[in-house]
């Protein structure tokens, strides 16, 4: 049995939550005001390494309205520190394997050393300033330059999911047979998370049961992590997160503030709200690490790649082997028989870095695509043609075919929309008055991730013909509530206006955190399964009901549409869902759905592909860069909602602009503090920086990834964007810049 032709999937449906957001009625985690509310404020360490020798909280405790000052001296120890694990795994997912306020050791500046709780936020902030902490400071390492004599090669990185060294073929032989060889080194400033909503948690106890209103990408991840830390069964912890004001990775993992808010609430016996300030976001939720990458690329005189050596060096914390996976997509995107990728780390006085949009793909592809552009220039080849010559139909690491491709079409369609054929290959050949004009391009790619465990959803239809679908996932700005409404409406064969989505609560069916651009495919598959199970259940009931016009029909001959079940070859014969439910005195009926991803085997390579193009203008005298146009063509499998998909891709491309030209933070090597700790110092793109952006969606059929054939768009839009801009700057000026961000000083 099937639905009639889908009418909701593929439509540019407006966001179902848009009105609530623009009217201010959407409630975020910090918006919940509970009876007898109290407020917590963190006191951060002022030194990067050492021990706490004394804490004087007397003046703070005497301050009006103060309920408690919690330190390592009086805060109960956590029950268990779970291991580092991505939240997609459906397990506890701490951001780092260190929990503060357990002893007197200071590992990094900003590490929480005290929590002040008061009856108002202002009183908590004031009292926090009165807490006197004395330290015995010890030598620290906070930058790459300080730790070069301590470099080591880890066995694995990225929560131990990725080997520290990856090889295929014979790298030395591949470089020896190359006609052309390019050695390039790239440096990257650290990046910090700045979603519009800083992280926040409101905690309230009812006996031994805990409720958390938490800004998170995964309510189940928060539930499991906090339950493990506090020694509770997960059934005693409820997490609610209906609206999340952006995340981009910083709310994918569970940091210390949810558990600290719960511990503080239990200590004072009343609800506690702990909302991070913008400054605290720089030291509390991870970051994209400072890094260096070195590429050695070998090729024939015709531009065929023979070898790629790609090494990365970055600082991690004292407790975790973390590096963003910069070498992954760069090792797979082109046909290259010989490859060597190596991660090297330095133990530093920093918190553990974490996921940040396109974590590793954006930085690794900047290095590779800049080097590919340099190779094209050296060989006298069109950069577009060089990419086409090295296209691969299989994953080079396994030899398995891609589940779906589309890269060649993205390259060609993007070039056509951009007007690439008008490009004179000679640098400094295009001008507009005093502006030097340059055109650049790059390939984009992002892995298709999926969960390791079943994903669940519930679908319920009411006697009035309306329906609701439920899954625990929050909507953190991607439009998941809108898209899941579309998926369910089509599966049930009802109008989208008659369907709604409920999420963001651990009381609902369990869904893993929607990280790694996995949300639409993972959640959509569970919702699709639940809604089709409900549809089939209703059809089965109708054909067995002696009073139904469909009695005795073959269920396979029944289709649904417009809220009706009908015979495929005689659509006039049938009845509505409402008719069936009313006749059987049913106010509603429901069905569960569980989708289990297929085992990850070597049968297929899984990747979302795209192509990026950029036009820049560089002031010939001042070195000022303006991005005038960006064009992106992407092949994300099936597109459920082109409006929300384009919005995601456009956001990624603008972030790529920020990565290329603006976003940077640096550690003070003496004090171990970030130089920038506010949006006044840490630069991100604003509307005035945003150029004309053209996004094309190229749908490709994929029968492997999930039942809907969806691959995701949340991060691929950033991959390659910075490289396209850097390559355009080279075309405009003749100057190759191998660092991010590119500044005026680099071009003068």
C-alpha cells in the first residue's frame, strides 16, 4: 500500500516555528522562570596551570541574597566520569573527560573553580566577584610554539574513532614518480563558538527526580551524561529543550554546566538557572583548535595525482586525544593511489577542543584545495579541469563505489551559474577601477554519518483527521520540526496543515543527537517509519471492518491521500481516517516506528558532494578584501525542503567567508587566556559582509543511506568556501596566502 503522489516533501514549506520565534513567544532554556528560582554564576580560574592554595568565600557568603558558594572543598564528587563519546552514539557524551571542582588542580584558564548561587542573577554575579582564590602557579603550555618539543603521535583521535595514522599505497613511490611536486604548509588560528544563544541550563529537583531545561543538540545525550555523573538511573532525569538558539557543535557534547546546575539545585533545595555569559562561552564549551597542516602533493604533467601526504599538528587538553578530523575528506575526495595522513598532538593547558561546524573537513579541505589550485596554476591547467581529471567513482580508502555521487554535475553546474568561462587564468588580469578582481573555486565534501542504534518516533492520528508525530530531538535552528511535519504528512497522506511535530523532551521516543548533518536522514527515517506503520495499521483495520467500503480489499491495492484511504483503481471507493475512527469509537490511534541503520560495511562510500565558487575584489593599495559573489552547487541526495536546505547551505557558505577572512583567536602565551573573549573582539560576518549568494541543489538518488535517501546539508556548505575565497584572492593579486584567516597585513 502506498500514498498518492507526495505533496509536502520537496516543497519550500515555511518554518512551522517561525511565527513563535519572531514574536518572542518561543521559550529557550534560559527563559524558564520557576517558582523560588535561584541563579548560579561560575568563577573561572585566572591562571592556566597550578593548584588552588586557598579560597576565601566569606565576603561572598555575607553578600545579600547569596545562598551558597560551592568549591572543590564542599561540592559532592560526581559518581562517574564517562569516557569521551560522540553524542550520535546514543551513549553518555561528555565534552571532555574532566569534571571541575573535584580537586585543587587547575588545568586551564577559565576552568570553573567555584559556583556562586543567589536569589537573583545580579547578586550571584556580584558575589562571584567577591570570591578570592589564591593559586600556586606552575609552568604552562598554551600554544603550539611552546610545545613543539612535546609532540606525540596518538593511536587515535576524535573520541578514539579515527586512527592517528592512515596510509594506502606507497607514498614514497608515488612522490618519486610524480612530474610535479608541491610542498605547502598552512596555519590556522583557533575558532570559538558564538551561537546567538549562549549555553544555559535550568535545573529543578522533585524528590529524587531531576528535570533539566538544557540548551542541547540532544536531550538524550544530556540525560544519559548527567545521570551517569550523578549516579542516577536515566528514568530519574528528564531533559526538555524545545528551542535552541544555534549550536554548530558546542551543544553537541555535554559540558560541565548541566551537572553543576543540578548539583547546585540539590545543595540549595530550589531550582537553579546557570546561563553562561558570552565571555564564558570562550572557555566552557570547547573550540576549534589552533593547528598547522603540511601537504606534499605529487602529480603527473597531465595533472593526475600520484601521491598525497597530509600531516596535522594541534594542541589538545591534558586529558583527551582530541583533534578535529582534518584529514578525512581530503583523503577521499580525489583519485590518488598513494596516501599518508598523520595526526600529531601537543598536551596543552586548554580544555578539550570539540566539534565546530564541518569539524576538520573545513580546515583540511582548505589546505588541499589551496594546493590543488597551486598545482593547476603551475601546470597551466584550468582549476576546474584539474578537479574533473581527478574525480573518483569510488572511495579511494576502500575501493567501494559511492552510494551516490553528483560531484561532476556540481562542478559543471556551479561553473555555469558562476560564469567561470569568463575567467582569464592570469593573476591580476581583472580590474574594476582600483579593485583587483579574482575568481576562485574549490570542491566540497562531507561524510554521511548515522547512529549505531535504533531511532524511534511515534505517530498518532485523531478522530478529527489531524495527526501528531513525536521524537525526542530538539530543533536547534535547522528546521527539523518543519521537515518532519512534511515527512509525516506525506506518509499518512494528509495535508501538512493537519499535521504537527513535537520534540525536545526525553519523555518522547528516543532519538540520538542530530550531529554531523545526520538529523534529516536519521530523524526523518524514524518519523517516516512511524507514520507508515500507522497508515498500514489503519488500512488493515479498514479492510477487516465489515462496515468499511474497503472491507475485504487487498491492503496492497489501497492508497491514501487527502486524509482518505481508497482503492488505487477505483478512488471513489474508500473512506476517511475520521470515518473509520468515529465508527469504532476511537478518539485516536497511534503507532511506533523504529529505524535501525544498516551496518557500516565497506560496500559503499558515503559522502555528500558540492562545489564552491567565489568572486572577490581586493583594493590594490589597502589590501581590503570584499567577497562580491558566492555560488555553491551541492548534491545532498533527496531534498526534503529546498527552503530550509538552501538556508543551511547559505549559512555554511557565509561561515566559510568568516573562516577565510575574519574568525580568529589567539592564546596569550604568558597568561593562557584568549585574546578575544567577546563579539567586540572576535570577528564574525555581519550582514554588510554577506555577498550575493546563489545555491543550487542537485538531487541524486541514494537507496543506501536511509529510507528517504537523504544525506544532509548542515555542514557541507562551509567546506571549500574558504579555499574558494583564498584561491580567488590569489587570482586577483598573484599572492598565495596559506593561513586562516587572511588579513589585510597578508596582502600589503
